[in-house]
C-alpha cells in the first residue's frame, strides 16, 4: 500500500479496531462447531466487474488472526477484475479463516467499490486535460485507506487534511465578509498568514466572483455548484491565470461535459461517500478440508 501517510502503525491500528469490533470475545459459532485441527483452502472470488483495492489489507487481517495462515495474492491492487476471477488463495486453519473472513471482506469490498467508481469517472474524462480528485468526505478514521483506493482507481488525492493547503470555502468567506472584507482581501490575508509556499485555493459560486479573484494571487479557483455553461464561461475568462476546479452537481452522466469545459480538476465527493461495495466473497474449497 503506497499512500505516503499510511504507516505500518496506522494500518495495524485500523485492523485491530476492526477485528476487536467483529470478534468481540471470540467467534462462538466456529468455536462451537469447527475443530481447531481442521484445515483447508479458500478463495476470494470476484463476482462483479470492477477494480481491485485492499488485497494487501485483507492479507494482513488473516495474518493478524493466525500468522500460520498462508495468503497468496493472485491479483494486485489497481487491476481490473471480472466475475470469476480469483483474487487470492488462502490456506490454513478453517476456524481462523472463518474468523477473519468478514473483516477482510469488509475492507476489500469497500475499497474495491471506491476504486471501481473512481475508475468509471476517470474513464469518462479520458482524452481531456481534467483530472478526477477526491475530497475529505470520507469515513471517519478510514480516510487514508479510502484515498488509497481512489489512487488505485486512477484518481488523484485532494487534501489529506486541513493542514495540506489553504482552501477558502463559503463559510470562511461568510465569516470574513461579515467583517467587511472583500474576496481579494481575504486571499491577501491567507497569503500573509499561511505557511510560505502553501497552495491557496478559493471557492466561488458565480462568474462575477471568479472575475473578482482571478488576479488576486490565488493558485486554484474552485467553481462550486455552477452550471456547465457558467463553468465554461469562467474557464475562458480565467484563461490559465489560475488552475480551475469544478465541484458539485457533477455525476457520471455529465462529468465528461464538465471536463470538456477546460477545467483542470474535477472533485467528486461521491467517490468516498456514495460508492457501492464490490461483490467479492470467500469460498471454502470443501475437497481440501482435512483434520491434522
């Protein structure tokens, strides 16, 4: 897994929380029914077309439950998958495999869902200069994993946290306008007080506001919830003097039209808040079951 801020400690913490949540004081069903001496093989079977993400995380879940379980990755993250594909083969204690099953699939299905949706958006804008970006609309505590999945789908990460860039949004503007400040003055204040060299972006909701900020020293102008027609007009007016980001009211149905306006960035909150988990299941290979 290659999100720079996704450390080994962070991964282990997330896995531990997830397993503690699922296993509680133990797997009473498997403990009551399955001999600890029963071993076998299982596969992670893909049942839906998409893009895989989270396979390494799944491997770590099984290893956390039982280090003796062998987990063979057959398909790497970021790879297109289709029904019938086998993403991994698992060998070891059946009770251990069953104990890890749901937590591993929860990670794998959800991250693959994000990667799949991202890949669909990326495919729609192919051939344009626009890049698909995610947002901070992520599951609390899982942001780095979800943004990793976006990258596996071919997308680009926006801010990981509030410390990564200045993004002056509507509520910042409302608070400062109440003090009599113009948009240019707000940008100037951000430049004075933010760390040197940091990106400064501002959100605008009209062509008039875009015109007001274009020469104010801003790096990126976010066109928020504007019509495609107005986005096109704003891009023409800005004319390369700042990068242009479109956000809001953009779906798979109209994202290509948004990209064709000439924007540089299209940020899609839905990538991490409205995705559908991909259908992947764990299947025991019953002929391999044996007591040791």
